């Protein structure tokens, strides 16, 4: 994309702005049905983030987007392995409601794998967290 090419020319391949534009491109390709192309881009972004010395804020989003792509290509075990660090970081930074998409994707993959009890346990934990946060919000209001 033109945004990526501009960011690449101005900042280089590992700059947060360049990586964000690559994330956006990869996610858009997945949404358009070009899953293999999107997967390739997201793998590259994740590799660059993993080799970077600082902890990029977009890493959880990249992991979730890549897990979605892998799930759609029936690479379930690999998709599932990407999610715990992403969900944990989203939960830590955004709370239970901020991590809900990641948690839901985790449960969906567990269901796809036939691990229904694990999925149920996972979702019950998420529901408990959401209820707890809701009660805390009610107390603060």
C-alpha cells in the first residue's frame, strides 16, 4: 500500500508506524479473503516485533489477527499458541472488557479442537471477570 511504502521510505522496516501500516494491510487482506497473503504479512510483523528491544503496543493485536488467519486455515494449534500472551497483555492493559475478543477467539479455537470443557472453563472465567468488573464499575458510579 502507499501508506506502507511511504512509512518504509521515511522510517525503515522496524519503525512502529511502518509496522502498524503492515498490520493494517495484513488484517485488511484477511478481511478481503486473501488469508494466505495476510498471514505472511502478519508473520513478518510479529517476527520484527519479537526481535525488537522494546515492547510494542501492537503485538497483542498482531497475535490476535494472525490467530484469526490461522484459524481460518485450520492451523488451530498454532493459532491457539499465539493467544495466551496477547490475551494476558490485553487483560493487563485494558481489563476484562478490553481482552474479550482475544478471550472469545481462544474459546472458539478450543471448541474447534473439540476441547469443550476447556472452552467452557475459559468462558466461565471470562464471564466471572466481566461480572466482577461490572460490580466494581457500579460501586464507582
